[in-house]
């Protein structure tokens, strides 16, 4: 009985965890870059583009781990939801010497987008592993 296994293009190994982390960091930099475009956003976008170009050029990163970009974008949206957790509306903080107020947005749209992006990442990664 021949137990030799025939390899196919789809029976190969799965991407390494660091490949997912690479693409997730690229996605997070993209998300944070867009969110902070008026301050340090251009620098973050440049770093995201550099990571993406390197990811496309390096063979170990050219695989379905690139779906983690969506998860990185979701992390940025989750952070925005956290920052606006007391919104919507004017939120004031009073100390013994001063009072400062800021306008916050509703955190719910950011949370919904974050959950959709992270769920889509999990779905795509599981789908690609089949």
C-alpha cells in the first residue's frame, strides 16, 4: 500500500503568525493614518505603504495573511470607539484647578465598523485555510 502523499498547491503550509501580524500592523497604520491625516497621518500612511510594498515583494508575505489588513483597520476603528466612549456630545472633565470640555462623537458607528472588519478578517482567514 502506497501511503505517499501527493502535494497540491493548496495542501501547503499556512502562513506564519508573523505574516498576519505584518499585515495587521500595515492595516492599523493605514487606519490610524487616515484618522490622523491632519497631524501625523501622512507619516503613518507612508509607513503603511512601505509595509504593504515590502509585503508584496517578500514571498513569505504574499499569501492570504494579507486579509489581516482588515483586522488592523478594525483595531484603528476600535480605538476611535474607545476614545469617544462617553459621547455623543460635549464631555467635560473638571479638576481642582480647571475644567476642559470636548465634543465627542457616538462610539457606536466606530464599534460596528470595527466588529465588521475584525469578523471579516476571521472569516476570510478561515475560508482561505480550507
